[in-house]
């Protein structure tokens, strides 16, 4: 068997998952992107350009923070938070958009498009577009536009055009459909920045590679600060980019448990969730084969989560593979558990996590409580919660 | 000879081109589809493309997306669609029927189950918009073993190298997507289409159908001068959508459009 770290294969497969399931018009563009990427990613100049931006624009490395009060509260393993919330624009998404915007620049594309759920990827795309002077169009479901008003306005301030998507479930998957339609139509001058480790090859690979800076840092910081590798690494999984970013550099460290936390919504048995790895089946959507939420006729089911960024019926193909081979484990946290963690982390540590990240915190704390005090859990705090204050205030019955 | 090959061969001897309407199965409701198929044949259709409705039709524009939503509101499933084909075959044993859609519906049914059912129903060909030749190897083989044609797309952006690859695995006919975009988008540029078709012809004997952007008798007849088949979809689907409450009216408009196209193509 090929070692998991060496995947995907040349056609973009992770075992039976991944690949390129797109209409013919996009093939030339995907080939061009793959070739450009493979060449640039090997080049020291490109790496240097990426690293420089990571340091001076994003503010990396992000700290690995020992959350002592949180750890004490759960009475088990020491909990460390990988602080992606401190990145410029407030989430891990910027690591990927910096990388892909560099690709767009090298490919000479004057226009970029993106899909967004929570708005974090849209903001990160609008940010890099502003900086490089590129036209930017962001597709966003109208349901998400309503629950992430702050980010919508941020994107507009950054000069991006936000196009509301009114079809289907009016959330992330529909925004992705619409972005694909735009790309097919404007493929000559447009670069599509996919915001997660999904989509057709080479996206899952290149998004993973750009996001792997999280795991490389976390691994090094664990050794420096704790003198050892963590016993478990926990991350939330929407499309799976922050999770694969922190998991991937640990794949060969077989003693490190890797745990992805999906959105359990009202409970994975309720039918109202966004947890394809927990209760889905393999299928084909958005250009790749992966675990999906689809009914017995193959129609994609409406996902549900309190967090717009996890509200997606599929998942990046590499996670499907890691699940099948047992190298990573996947579980879910409910809306209620995530909300509890949102408040708890804010009160105990003065860190307000994104609702997406709160899912990882919820499971990470539960796990830590079952472990010994000299053990160590790293939770990827993928983003900050400012954008979610409206959602939480609504629940508290507070109007601004 | 397969029904599709036979159909194109017969047209060729007559010096005519195939008129290939697309409608989404189950739109505006499942009771309409089989009758509409017969009406389209009577109006001059040579091959029928039946769309499998999908919740996330990424390669389609708003017109066909709405058709999918109407069909899915009536729970139109792949199983039902194969039953429609079988029902159509009770009265029509000559007109080829091709299913067009997205892979997940077939994947979920199971490839072997689908092929067996499709063969039993009297289906002729399958075109999965999101299944390129390199991902579809096993499926293409089992279709061939069952005597079903695997129809693939060629786009304006397809390189010559890929054209060769696609011609090598495709059967029945090849479907040339006339423009960069989704179904129902802008108008067709016949000169550019002709250029690309000439290139494709160097690599295949298969008939070439052209679709996307054909909306009226004029564009149909212009495309018929350079291709072997003319695929028309969104304009028909639009008529069905506009008249969803009175499906007979929608069907009558479809018939009128096809009749005009047929006349212009044969003129
Ligand atoms: C803060 C944050 N975390 C996680 C996600 C989920 O995406 P992914 O699973 O690709 O990391 C999002 C998506 O918007 C996000 O904003």
C-alpha cells in the first residue's frame, strides 16, 4: 500500500476517493492549474514568496497556547490551542487564499472567484484580491448572507462583489455550484479559489499543502513547548481544510490520534446535521468522490448546522480515505455542545472561538477529560468568533 | 448495430441530420414525460435525451436547474425514469433514448444494477456530465457489454490530445458543447463550432451532435449544416416551466418549436 502521506496519485485519487468529476469544459483549466502548481510548489522562489507572506502578512507562526484553566476544568489531559484565530482576517482560510492568489498571479488571471459559507473564505479571498489588485466575485448562499452580515459587509469594504445564491438550500453547496458555473463560463480569465480541501484534483492537494503550515508549526511547537508530540490532535471538519492542514504533518506519527469533528446539528440521528463522515455514504459531488449526505436516490440532502462554515453535505476526499484506513477518526459535536464551548472558552480563557472551531473545542475537552494529566491534546482553533456574535446574541434574545 | 448507430446511419443515407431534444424526466410532473416523448418523435425528433434530475446540477443554467427542482418536487427517481423508458418502448422500438445527468444518481443505485435495469428498459445511451473518460473506465466497459453507448462531451477548451482520448472511448455519438458556459447561455457561433468539429472529425467516424445555445429554427438549421445532430434543451424546458400548471400547453409549445426546427433543418 502507498503510504498515506504520499497521496494523492497522479490523477488526484486518495484510494477510491478524489479524482476529477467535472464537465469537459473545465479539464484544460484543471490541467493548467495542476501543472502550474506542481512546478511552482517545487520552486524555492515560490516557497520563499509564500513563507514571506505567511510571516509578514498573515502573522505566522500562530501561537500554540497552553489553555491551563480549560485543562484544569476538565481535569484530564493538557489542552493546547493552535491559534489560527490570530491570523490576519481571523481564520485559517487566509493560508490557502494567499497560496492560491500567488498561483492566480503566476497564471496571469485578472479575476478571481470564490464560494463562501461563513464568509471567512470570502473575506480572505477579497483580502488577497485587494492586495494584488484583482477583481473579486464571491458567491454566498442568501441564508448565509443573513447569518453572516458582518462578513458580507467586510467583503464589500474590501472591494469584492458579493453575489447572493438563491437556489437549492441557499448555503455553501449552492454557492459552490454557482461558482463552478461562473468558472465554466469565464474560464479564460478567471481563477477559482476553492476555500476548502474539496473539489476536483488538484484542489484537495494544493489546499492541503498550503494549510499544512498549521500542522508543521504545531508539531514543532509541541516538541519545543511540551518536549513531546501530542497524544491527540482535534479539528473541526466542514470541507476539511483546517483539519487536513493540522493532521497531515502528523500522519507518519502513528501514536498521535487524529480526530475530526463534524457538525452534529441537532444530533446525527435527527437528520439535521452536516456530518457525512459520521453517517453518510460515498458518492460524487463538486468534482470528487467522497462521503456525502445523499438520499437513496442519490439526491444531495440539505445539511444543517448552527455554523455556516460547517454547513456542507460533503467533505474533502482525503478525509474519506483517512477514515476508511483508520488513520483518522471522525465524530460530531451538536449545536448545543458547540455553543457551550463558545461561551466556556470565552469565559475561562478570554478567547472567543468561531462557532465552527467551537465544535472542535467541545470534543477536545470531552476527550481530554478521559485522559491523564500528563497527556496532551492539541485543538485547532481555526477561527475567531467575532463574526458569530450576532448568532449567539439572537439566541440570547439580544438585539443590536 | 445499436439503435443510435442505426439511426444516424439511416439519416446519413437521407442526407439529413438528427434532431435531438432534451427534456428533464419528470418535468413538470412524472405523468407528462412518456406522452411528451411520443409527441416529440411525432414532431420530428430522432433521438431523445432524457435528463435525470439532480439536486446540484452544476453544469446547467437556471432553466434546467428549475426543471430539476420541479421534477424532484414529485420525487422523480432514476428507478422511475427507467420505468418511463420501458413504457415508451412499448409503443416505440426505434427511437434511441439517452439518459443525461450527474453521476451520483447512478453511483447511488449501483453501476451494475443500473446497467442491468437500463438494458432491460430498452435504453440506448448514457451521458454523465461529470464523468470524464479517465474516471469512467469500468462503467464504460459494462455499458458496452450491455450494448449501451457511452456518450462523452467535447468542449471548446478540449485539447487535441484529449479529443483523441475521448474519441477512443466514446460510442453512439459525441456531444460537442458549443460554448464555454452552462446550458441555456449565450448564442452559438457557428463558424467557431465548424472549425472545432473539423478537428474532431480527423479523429473519429462517430456522428457529432452539437448542443448549448441552440434556441430556434434558424440556429438549428445553421448547426445542421456543420454537424450530424442538433441538441436542443433549454428552450424546450423553458416552455414546460412557463406552463407548469397546464402541461398540455407546455408540450404543445415543445412540439411547435421542434416542428419549426425540423422544417428548417430539412429545407
Ligand atoms: C473558522 C472556520 N473554521 C472552520 C471552517 C470549516 O472549513 P474547513 O473544514 O475547510 O476548515 C470555516 C469555514 O468557513 C471557518 O470559517
